[in-house]
């Protein structure tokens, strides 16, 4: 039967000799025998045990957990229970890291799009992220309605050209106008704006909303708090700060 020195078993399992010695002191991996000269010798079974310990460590299990598993007669059941709990912990950590990543992305988007931060605290960041999600849903609804309007106009126009019958086109045109009014009202009520100077969150008058210069993410408005007229950042009217001020 093959016997391996501390250096050999360490090389076979991809760890350092100091690691093998440490596991020895922790009573995790005792040598199968000690030679007359005091050399620690390990068997094939010890090699498999060390590889198992390394695998458990790679899963993030503590040495205490590994020792508990190795000493228990129902090792598989204990391992499954420990791994279940460890998986829950990892899942929570992943969710937290993803939340932090989303926050970083949100801040970067603000800086790149507007040249300034629309938030001042972690709470503001979280609320801003929620607002962006609500705004995306609103834009999706508006886009859908806009596509329906285009389709109705095309259907009416094609029918008019082919048959010379103007009435269906006129009816569909009136429907499109009605949808346009609904679309504008939906957009107006669903949005608010952040002043780039004082960070005030406000909803402009309908007149200002309709006739102001705008980009896909901003609108040139006068802030009711500081009086500055500039391109304000569009956000969702569902923002808690805004909702609490109206």
C-alpha cells in the first residue's frame, strides 16, 4: 500500500505543506502512521480525506463544520443540512451584492446622462432605482399605445386609398386623437422632475409640460423652489418623496 509524506500529499491535493500540518494540529487529518524517524506518512484514504476537506473549504464551510461532518456517523445527512443553510446564506449575499451593483449602475447612469447625482443618500439611491423601474413600465405602456395609434392610422389610410371611402379613416383618426389625449394625460400624471440645482422633486404645470424643450430623459423647466430654469431629470410620479408632498 502506497504511503505519502506531508510534501507528497500536499502536492497531490494542491495545498501547502503548512496546510497539511495545520489540519494535523486541528485533528482533521492525522497521518496513518509515523515512521521510526518521525516522518508522518499518509495513505490513499488520507489523500481522499484531504481532497474532501479541500472541497468542503471551497464551498465555504468552516473547519468546525468539516470536523463535525467527518466525526458524525450520519455524515451525509449532516452535510446536506449544513449545505442547505450555507446555500441560503450565499443566496442572501448574492442578493445584497446585486442590489449594490444595481445602485452603482444607477449612480453611473445619472452621472453620464445628467452630469450630476440625483441622489444624496443610500435611501435616495434605492428610491431612485424604484422610480426608474416605474418609469420604464410607463414608457412601455406609452410605446404600446403609440404603436396601436400608428396601426389604426395606417389601416384607415390604406382603406381610404383602396376604396375611396373616407368615413372609416375619419372614425379611426378621431380614435387616434382620443388615444393621443389619453396618452398625454397618462404621461403627465405618471412623471415628475428633479431640479439639477436644488434636487427639488416637482410636477410642472400642464402648459410647461406640453411646450417645454425636452430630451428622452430631461425636460427644460423652471424649478418652483429655487427658480432655476434648466433641463430637469424625468422620474416617476410614484416617488415616495413626491407622493408625500402632494
